[in-house]
């Protein structure tokens, strides 16, 4: 059930690994989309705005958890590629222990700060209480998200992209049923959507771990593996923390952008929320490829297969351009149709704002895929500094556009903020990879000439 990506045709391996990851990412998005669709259609525009207004602060925290988990997965892919089973099992044990500690700390901090974060975002008064009830439950279930991401990253680190998909399908179906039960039958409002998401994520995490430890001999750990020695913690956190910080720093820029959107009122917030769902859906192939290339680079780095890394990156970059074109076409041709999923009777103003946003960002998707592709590749190559710094560039660009253009340009500033951020982050990442590639080629050439 594991997949060794250090041998075989790179293009075929990347594509075959990507398909289950893509389906899994789509089902992951399905959680949020179903929440938004049911909330928007059954509870109205204000309730949709309430859920949407929390998006950036959800990303701030859950993105940190995702980054930590992905970093742990990179280290596991290194050990798997090096065929070091003892180190791999110990990394699994350390990932579980660190995940538990980080979840406890993050849950306590976020629950204490939820109202302050909403106030910082200029959340409109008419949706504030609904937004707070939603975010408190999401933060309360942080551990479920953390452990599902850890289990998925562990499995992907050893080449299994199918198992997480299977349990996401189960949890997505459960999420839909619970959404309808909590919102329509019990009338719990946005809080019901959050509760459904947390329960479904908990079920997915539990099933994933149960299956993983029963079916994968290479992942069956002993009590001795559950020890937090300084060396292993430092190795795991040296990759996980920069990835987590990268997500969180990016989220700060998104928070500033959300605060700018909130100034326009709940109708524009609802429009931006629906358009953002289209953006997230259309970008899933990019995220899928990025996840795959991280595992591919991590395993081959562990095996010392540098020429194979160069070959896989070249072929992956060609696929990346295709995903950007697909995302642009989906956003432009079907964006307005998808926006209508979320509201039973969207106003002309809501549709106009959504159309304006999606048309603008679709012209810059090539830079977004550059961010995803090279950021994850560098992380898989144990080069976590520039991915973290690129998050800072992304944040600065978003904040700069909002501060400089919001008053004179209005909603156009919101439309151009993310594209400028993608350019500011993507170009340095590409340059960093090309410099690393040239350095490694020189080292390989030097070694060859000495022999």
C-alpha cells in the first residue's frame, strides 16, 4: 500500500499519486462548501456572511496545524526514502506526541482570543454573534483537524495517497447529513454547521489512525517510539514550524484583506465568501500537485537521487501550467454559476462583485500555482527558510495593496490584493529552486570529476 517514488517513471508516479490527493482535497473543500451552501440557502445572506467572515481566522489557526502536520510528513518521507524503518517509526511517535501538545496549547489560546480576532476584522455588528458561535466550535475541535492532517501526512510520506481519500469520503457524507440535521432539523444556525464539521473531522481522524496502525506494518509503533528526545523534536520542528509559520503569516495578510472586505457590509462579504469558494475549488489541482511534489522530492532527497528530482520537477512544472489554465477557465466560465449554489436568490450587486473578483484573479493563476508548486518542493527538499520568507512577502503585498488602494479603488483593491501577493511570493521561490539546482549540479559535477 506504500509507494516508493525513488524508482519508476516520475511523470507516471506523480500523476498516479496526485489523483487520490486531488479527490481528497476536493472532499476537504466539500466540508466548507456544504456548510456555506446549506447556511446560505436555509439561513440567508447574513448567516453566510457570518460563516465567511471567519474564513481568514480559521485559516490562521488551522493553517498552522496543517503546516506542522505537513512538515512531519516531509521528515517521514525522508526516512522512508532512505529505507530507515527504525527512524521512520520513531518519527511517527514523535509526530503524535508533538501534535497532542501543540493541539492543547493552540486550543486554549484560540478559544481565549476568538472575540478579539473578530473585532480586529471589523466583523459587522449584525453578524458578530453568529460568527463567534461558529468560530468557537471550530477552534474547540482543533485537535481533530490536527490529527487528521498528521495521519494523512504520515500516509502520504510513505507513498499512500488513497487511504486518506477513503475516509474523507466517509466524513464528507457524514458532514452533509449532520449539517442538515443540526441546521434544518434542530435550528442551530451557523453553530450547527461548525459542530457538523468537527464531528465529521473527528470520525475521519479516528478511522485513519485505526486503519493505519492495523494495516501498515512499517507504521506500527512501540511505546519506546513515543519519546520526545531533543534531536528528533528539533528535526521535526525544523521543518514543521517554518511551514506552519508560512501558513499563519499568509493568513495574517488574508485577515487584513477580510477586514477590508467587511467594511463594505454583509452583502459584499457574502459575495466575497461565495467567490472565494470558487477560487478554492478551482485551485485544488494546484494544491494537489504541490502535495505530490513535496512527497516526491522528500523521498528522493532521502535516497540521494538528485537527477531524479530535477527530472520530476521539470515534468511537474509542465503539469502545473495546465492546472493554472484549468483554474482560470473554471473561474471565468463557471464562477457565477457556482456562486449561485450558495444563495437561493443572489442580488445583482452580489453577482457583480463575485464576477469582478473571479475575472481579476484568474489572470494571475500562473503565479498562484508557482507559489504552491515551488513552496512545497522546497519544503520537501529541506529548504524551509525561503518558503517561510515567501509567506512574509505575500503578507506584505496584500497589506500594502489594501492600505494604498482601498480608499481610491474600493473593491478593486480587494480584487488585486491576492494576485500581487502571489507575484511577490512566487518569483522568489522559483529563483531559490533554480539556485539550489545549479548548486547541486556543480557539486555533482565536482564529485564526478574527482572520481
